[in-house]
C-alpha cells in the first residue's frame, strides 16, 4: 500500500493485488501466513486438507508481486507434510522452518519442517525434513511462535487447553 492507504498499483498484476494460487484446487485450501524474506520478497505459506492428510505449499514472490521462478518449481514448492502450519522462521543460511500441529486419530503432535532456501524440503533435518513429537500434555494445541536462534536451533512455543486448564509448551530442536 502507498502511504495514503491506497493500493500500490506497481505491485502485482491487478492494481496492487496478487492472486495467490496454490498448486491444487481442493475446497479446503488456505493461505496460512506470509513473511518478508531475502531482501523484501514475500514468502507465502498455505495448506490444503484432504482425506489423506495435509499438503503444505510455499510460494515466493518478488518485490513486484510476480512469482520468483528460481524458487521451488516455478516459484512454488509443495510437500505432503501431514500437519497444519502455524508459524515460520528463517535461519542464518536462509532455510525456512515451519512449525505446526499434526493430528492423527485425535492425538495432536508438534511438527517442524525445514526447507532449503530455494524451496525443496531439507532432508538432512529430522526424518526426511520433518520432526514430529508427541506433546507431553494432552489437549488442543495452537502454535504461538517460532524462533530460529543464530546457531540454527529451533524454539517452538505452543499453547493449549485441556480439562485441567490452559498451558504453554516450549520445545527446542537441534539444527540437524
């Protein structure tokens, strides 16, 4: 937007608006969040829930609003992550870290995935690019924050509720 609040007509192809199209057309596709990265580019994270799980997609947009075609496959990268993304961070090497909640048979688990700076899942992280851990406390979890320390360690803060009340959970993950 311009300083007067009007749309910046130089951004995107529709007078200041970019239509985000995820690489699938299921009815439960959502854009979950966006963050500025790499000199002002916009990284958009979305997800689609379907009968077999959840697919997470990342799309990188240039300052002009066009897709950065050097990222992923023509600007978009998708991965059958099996979790709903909730928070994102970028480490000192430009790798993208996403945390979320995975629910299997009603049991919620913490999930963290790491992507390389150019889009593909980072298979050197966790098990095939992901870490999934059971929560020590049962209940409904919600991602609150994610911090990537300068040494690459990932700190995830979740909050939740159950019959005993409301709680917070802080989890730390090593960089490899």
